C-alpha cells in the first residue's frame, strides 16, 4: 500500500500529540544518516584527493607557464637586443652606402665633365678634318682617278702576261706530248719488245687509216667509230706469246683519267678492225684519278698496259 500525502499529514498530527514519538523518530532517522556518513566521507576524501591532484597538476602547469614566460621574456629581450643591433648595423651601412653614392655621383659628374670636354675636342678635330678634306678633296679625286687608271693598265698587263704564260704552258705541254709520242714511236721495239712480245713495230698512219676505211666499207665499224679510232696516238703491233696483238696507245706527259678512258674506248673499236687489241697509256706520271680507274679496270679482269719513262707494266 502506497504512503500518500494524507498519511504524511496524519503522521505529523500524531507526532504533535505524542512528542516522545518524535524523539524516537529523530533518533532513528539520524542514526541512519550517521551510518551513511562514513561512506559519504570516503567519497568526499576520494573527491578531495582528486581535487588535490588536479590542484597540484594545475600548480605545476602554472609553474611551467611561469618558467616558460620567463624564458619567453628572456628570448624576447634578446631578440629586441638583436633587432636593435641589426638596426644600428643597417643604419651604419646605409650611412656608408649614402657616402659611397655621394662619392660616386661626384666621380660621375667629374667623368661626365671630362667626357663632354673630350667630345668637344673630338668635334673640333673632326670639323678641322672635314675642312682639310674639303680643301684636298679635288686633289684626292684626281689622285684616285690616276691610281684607278694605272691599276687598270697593270691589270691588263697581268691578264696578257697570264694568257702568254698559259699559252707557253700549253705549247710546252704540247711539245712534251709530241716528243713523248715521237720517242715511243721511235723506240717502241726497245720499250715494248721482250720475251713475251716480239717483232714489235708501230703501224704508220697510212696503214691505220687504210685498215679503218676497209673496216668501215665492210660495215664492221660506224663512221663515228672511224673518226674516234683514227685519232689514236700510236698503234703498236707484235706477237704476244705466239699470237698477233695490238696496243692502242694514248701518250701524254701527265696521264689522267681521260687518257685511260680514250685508250679503252679506242682499243674496243680497233679490236673489231685489227683483232686482239689491248688499251695502253704512256707518260711521265699518273694522276690519282687515272690510278683509281686503272685499278678498277684490272679488278674487272680487263688487260691494260701502262708505260712510264720507258718502263712497261704488263697485265698479270
């Protein structure tokens, strides 16, 4: 059954009527509270311990903050001192820079004044030069015209001299070539004769032309072949190891690539007219182009004869 408000009011009236009950009730209620007091004290002690620890930690924190504040204050004081020193150093350097700039400006002003003075002197010198040039201009132009005329005359003299030297060189070359052909024509048996090449002689121009004309009439060669072959320098005839052999010889003091090409081309035509014919070249020296072409011809297996200063190089 629940204890209601009415029941509580009835209890209060009873206690008022019987005071000794009120004392007994107080005793019992207080006794229960006293019994609960140690537990509350213990709980309070725990809370007080926690509060004390928190206060100790707070005090330590406050102490550390104070120490940190002192360190920050010391660092701040040091920083202020360094800033003051840096500012003083900057002021000193700015002062030095201002002084250096002042000296530079003074030097620049002096240099500019000196430059203006020198430019003025140069302008004056140039003016005098122009005056002198104007005074001597006509004389200079006359001298230049005379010099140009003399140079033109000298150039013409040199041109004629070069032409004469070229003609002399050509004439000398022609004489050398003629003398070389004459020598090989006269000494062909001595130059070309040997154990393998016997009964050596040179076909005369008449013999060669007659043989070419006969071949032309017989249709063995064409008209252009006739014109090409009759310009051969020499045709040397003999017996090579028992068979008839002709050499289509191109003679030139300096044997170049064109001489080799002509000998090969003309020997091919004479092959159809005279029978077996080898190309041959004779001279005093070989150009590099001629050496390369001779090497290629030999590598291809074609026979070609080279005569230099009477020495004969036969096909291997």
